[in-house]
């Protein structure tokens, strides 16, 4: 028996143990996609879990079609139930896939979104917590290595990452090595009404260093089945966690794009390694926010 969260006309099925935050901070994608990319034809959610992010984009008219994939069969089953119950068979597909290994070669996406596992760790810690740990960054590395063949011209990839766990330098080489351009690293606009205080850089560095040591054990504890059930399996949690003003603020977005073929061939001819950076849409700043360097 699933819980349900409703995004306009779409009712999304989930279990607490499949939730990786897409229902709370993952909803920052709505304003991000509106501001940076606009409506697209075909969106893909990588490491989708129950598809909170993808279904919310679809329900809000930010994509016409949606494809989702996750390695966990329980997550895929929840998505299949959502597709069936909402009669979305003609617009939504889901694949069980370890990274992009089992995605059909015919898939072409205009936008890729993902709230992937955010913490580096061992294989053993990955097996204990597949929502949290990306062992040796293989889930990111294999994605950036393989994604190009699935991208439509001008497609965008926007990943949501945690500044408690990582910084842009962890991902920038993976993006560039695989012939993608890093367009922008940015934070979501804080929701209206949130107290907006810009702390000095040293405060960001200190809090990030402390969080880096303390947050993974805490997040793991919160995902122990009994603890997670006790904490999340109630209406109060569901109501509170959906309040935008209470969404955690440690998340940032890495926006990359395939290099246009013309720019790649010009670079090969000139021997230039300079990166093509198209102008931001919606006036977004390309200066990384404090604490993301
Ligand atoms: C942080 S959770 C995000 C879940 C959901 N997207 C959300 O926002 O709530 C990370 C997801 O990555 C999935 N995952 C872990 N390893 C994977 C792999 N090798 N291939 C595909 N998905 C994977 C997990 O099953 C989990 O659903």
C-alpha cells in the first residue's frame, strides 16, 4: 500500500523508504526549470526513486513527456503504479537500470534532472544506503560518461547536489572530460518569506566542514527502517516537510550541456580548449554562490 502526494492532477505513489528528498528540497526544481530552461518536450529523471521531481515537472506543464529510471525495483514498481493509476502510459516510461546501462538507445531527452546519492563512500556503505552513497562517484561518473548519446540538440542536464557532501570541483572534471560544457553552478532562489542572510565565506567553509563530518551519519540514522518509519510515517511530517519555507538550504545545482557540434569541430581545428558558455536564460548569475567553490 503506497502513500500518495499530489502534484496538480497527478497523484504520485511512494513509500517512505523510497524518498530521497524529492518531495521536499527536490521541488526546488519547479522554479529552477521555469527560470533557466522553460518548458521542454522530453524530460528524464535519473536516480528517480518514485519520481517526485519528474512527475511534478510533468504536472506543472514543464515537460510534455517524461522518462524515469532507477536501479531499485521497488522504486520502479511505485512509478509503474503511478503511471497506471494516472493513465499516463502515452506520456511516461520507466526503466529499471543500473546507471544508464539498460536505457534503450532510441531515447532522446531535452532535459535531464536528478537528485542522485550525494555522498562518496565505500561499496559496503552503498549497499547499506543506496539513496545516500555514490561509491567512488561511479553513479555520477558513469552517467556523465554515457549520457551524451541520449541528449537531443541543446539539451540541458541539471543535477541537484548537496554542499554538505560535495563542491563543484568534484563534478566539473567529469562534465568536461566527457565533452559537456558546465553552464552554471547555482542555488535555487530562496522561497518568499525566508530570512535571507548572506554569511561571510569563512562561515560557509566552517559550516560545510562540520556538516561534511556529521551529516552522513545523521542521514544514515534517519534512514534506518524503524527510525525512518517512526519519523516520517505520519501526517504531521508530511505536512511540515511540504512547507517550502522549511526546505533545507544546502543544495546547489550543476547545469551542463552537450557542446554544440560546431563548437567542438572549431575547437579541434584551432586546438583551443576554451569552453563554450552560452548566456544564461532568465538573467541567472554565473558567479558561483558563496560556499560553492
Ligand atoms: C537521493 S535518492 C533520490 C530519490 C528520488 N529521486 C528523490 O528525489 O526522492 C537516490 C536514488 O538513486 C538510486 N540509485 C542508487 N544507485 C543507483 C544506480 N546505480 N543506478 C540508478 N539509480 C541508482 C536510489 O535507488 C535512489 O532512488
